[in-house]
C-alpha cells in the first residue's frame, strides 16, 4: 500500500510490521490473530505490543479512526487517500485472489455481489 511505502522509506526495516504495516496481525483477540482490529485493544495494550515488537508504525484500513482514543497514543499520524476504484480492486485482490475466504475469482461477479450486500 502507499501507506506502507511511506513507512518503508522513512523507518528502519525492523520498525515496520511485515503484514501490510498492521502489527496487530499477531496479537491475539479471543485466541486468534486479527489484522486491523485496534479497537479491540486499549491504548495501553497497543503501546505495550508496539514496544515489545519494536514497531513504530500502525496501519489500519478497516476500523474507524477514534480521535477520542488514538490521539492519546505516542504516535505520528498520516492519512493516505486512494482513488475509489483502486481501493476496490485492491480489496478484491486481497480477499479473493489471495484466497482470504472469498471464493469469487471474477471481479465483475465480486462487485455485483458486494453491491447487492450494501
């Protein structure tokens, strides 16, 4: 992602989580990993995990940004914007082409199903 590219160009390699800049992929929630699930952790837990793993960046595409909580974190914030079509195609690749639970391999069929589910 553009966000990860920004991180990789400005931080040491060990400071950037390998899994799409989302360090929480290996943090356990209810006994299993979950990427992009920061709202399930307290700020204290986030800081502890980040320090333990040596990461200096926390990327997230799914959970909404919570300004009441996250601005209290010792962090630098960055926002990246993408064209909506690029974002949709990236999601299709991530979910369906990389076999993350999606069984549809045709982008048109995926979009039609996704549009009906909204």
